[in-house]
C-alpha cells in the first residue's frame, strides 16, 4: 500500500521542517501539520482501509474509492504545508482548501465503508 510509504515520507518532511523552524526560517505550524495531516492522516486512512478490508473478508487491494481517499489526504497535506511555503500570501486559502480535502477524504471513507462494516463478512466467517 503506497499510502503507508507516503505517510512515512511525511515524517521525514516533518523533521526537515522542524529543523528549519528551529533555525527560524519557517513557521513551526508547517512542521506540525506535515506530521499531523501528512503522516498521521495518511497512515490512519491507509490502516483504516486495510483493516476494514481484512476484517470484512475482502481482498487486500485498494480500489478506486480507497485511492481517492489516499489522494485527497495527500493533497490536503500538500495544500496545508507546501503551498504556504511557496506562497505565503495564500495561507488562509491553503488552510481552507486543506480542511475541505481532508474532510472529503474521511467523508468518502465513511460513505464507502459504512455498508461494508455494518454487514456480515463476505466469506461468512465471524469477525
């Protein structure tokens, strides 16, 4: 699942931005959001989809719904962290866009997985 690798990559981005913030080159919230939106958000959505598929007896292959969730979370992280680095005057817009993208990712997960998680497993096994 590439989303897990992308989530871990945001940890590296977080550490680099944290160092830059320590030198006073950038604002510290950019580093924090690289960790929270990029790493935690990416890893969370990746693990939620993987475990939900496994526990519902479905194949462990991401479909277009999951990929859309993954892309939306990654775009939210880029909008919140990298856009303000490139265009400081777009800060407020980047916060709003990021929030909408992140919310859309988890709303899409809810819409997709509510029926899956409230019905019996496909293979009839318990769990």
